[in-house]
C-alpha cells in the first residue's frame, strides 16, 4: 500500500516513535484509515502485532518511547508507567480519561490529551436530542405507531406511567423556558449550553471551579444546582470525586418533574437509585447514553416510556472520527515540536 511504502522511506530515527496501547480486541477504526494515515507521520510500535512477548517488546523499546496513543479502555496504571521511563505524552482517543492514572502522570510530568474537543458537537447534539425525546416522548410515540395501537386508542396519551399510575405534567413537554443545570462546563458542556440557550432555556452549571468568563450562574454544590433546575445534563469526566455525583439526594432535589440526561459516564449516577426513582415516579424522566455496567442495562428501564436509551454512541459519527484523527496528529506533532498541546487534560 502507498502509505506503508511511505513509512519504508524513513528510518525509525526520522519518524517520531509512538507506542500503541490497546487491548488485543481493540483496533484502530478501519474508516477513516487511521492507522495508514498515522504511519505517514509516525513510527507506530504495537506490541500486539509483534510475535515477541509483550513485556519483552516493551522493555526493548522502553527508552525510545516518548509518546503513547491509548485506544479503548485499556488501563494505564502507575505500574505500567514505570515501564516507560521516557514517556512524556499520553494521547487518549476518548473524551473520558478515567482509565488513566492522572495523579501518577502528574507526578511524572506526563501530559495527557483527550478527544473531548473532537467529539463536542456530536455529543452536545445527542444530549439535546435525548432531552427533546424525553420531553416530547418521540421514541415512545414511535413505538405507539409501530405497534399499531393508534387505530385502537385513537389518541396518544399525554402522560406517562409511573408505578402503574398515569402521570400528567402540564409543562413537562415544553423545552423552552426550562432551567437547565449542566454538570461539567468543558468543551462538551459549553456546546450543550449554546444549543439549549437557543431554545430559550436558562443555563446554570457546576464545575471544578467557577469560570470567570462564563455568564451563567455557578453552583459549587450539585445538589443546589439540582434544586434550582428542571433538567440536569451530565457532561463531566468520571473521577474519584465525580463517582455517583448524582445520588438519591440530588435526584430528590431535582424533583418529580425533573429530567436527567447523561452523556458523560454511567458511574456519574448511582444507577440503582435512579432506576428506583424512575420506577416510583419520583423523577420525571431520563435520557441515558451511558450506563454503569455496559452493555448491560437495568431491565426496569425497558418498560418506561419516559426514559430514552442509547448504546454509548453519542460521539459516533464519520465527522467526529475525522476530527479525532486530526486532533491526534495535531497533538503528537505539537509534542514532538515542543509546541502547546491542543486538548490538554487539566491537572487540577
């Protein structure tokens, strides 16, 4: 192939060396042609493509590896980092970096970049789509028509069932005027805010710290944010601090007409508590793209028309993968040229 031939024209010394860190079952997407394109810029070392034992391969190349691409959820632990004494950069191909030991990277001075800026538009679109679907029950209405119930019942019900009772909410299906609390106002959360502002929603947010350049009200407590919101949209990273950040107290504060949208990570929510609150009608609805034990989803959610489910695909578009490739190459080139990285993960 032409791209393979391109790499053959260069020696390993001429092309910057990049380690590919992945589980054997995870590979570069075939389209667009990530690997072929990367090979024209970098010398990729993939232990799983070598007949040599993994540890031996890594040991032999350890002192020449300054950058690493991690594909999929393969953990990067402090112990693994000890095997790479010259490592200076980890490029994550996901928005979330909870599989990377960030404190260990920080102590070593290893920079970490993620893909949130490449995925921001797609994930924000999905978050808004989930919210509109929950409020207007578009998926439930689609099932109503496909099951041929419409000719029998004539009218689609304006309420939803909770604990066997039909619940009506006068403003439940209106998006305009909603108070929306965004948990995590990074690149994705900011795009969500931009979109929902256009719908006439009022925005407030919770983040690690107040952002002085942001005009929206800031709440240091997620529970206080929930108490002053009709909708919570979760866009933050999963860390030790944000694990189960949405617990029973937050759900109760949001109220029985409140809606939760999660496009972050499943474990941001205490899923068992959310399921119980949804089944008992203690919350208005939920739109979930992520779950605690993927691909397993609590079966109780399948029966609820006020819940919209998506298989962790918010970022999955051809455009986002193209943007991801461009971001990966740009970050690696910046690193090897001693220039600022484009999507540096905060050390805070």
